[in-house]
C-alpha cells in the first residue's frame, strides 16, 4: 500500500510542478515582472506540490528503505511527465531517440535494484 501512496503523491506533485513550468514557458511573458507575478500566484500550488513530493519520498523510504531507489523512481516519473508536458504544451512528439533513452533509464533502474 505504501508503494501506491508514494507513487501517487510523487506523481501528483511532479505533475503539478511540470504543468506550472510548462504553462509559464508557453503563455507567460519572459519579462521579469510578469514572471514574478505568475510565480507569486503559483506559490500555494508549489507548496502543495512540494508537500506531495516530500511525503511521496517519505512513504517510499518506508516501503523500500533505500533513498537512492526512491529518488531514481521519482526522476523516472519526472522524465515521463516531461515527455507528456512536451507533447501537451508544445506538440512535440517523442522520437525514437526519446524512447531509446527511456529504455536505457529503465534498464538502469532494473540493474540498480538487483542485488
């Protein structure tokens, strides 16, 4: 059960953070004051997202007792979310190179988890 809670919290938090930054890069002017205003308005969402990621890591640690493994999984989740955000906001379709890179990451995670 801790695996599911950890994954859900990390996924929700990382998705929120990536949506905010993707929206900013697409729709917010790069000028300092408009970016500052947007970031200040997003502070409550960042707080909730960071709490989700933090508790996701904490519950992941309870489940597997290996911080490195939990953080590697969090990065894998973030890579998948980044691909999703690239497609959603920028209409960038992943190429074969992207899928090859993901396969290398997955193989690396499997190798790290083996004893």
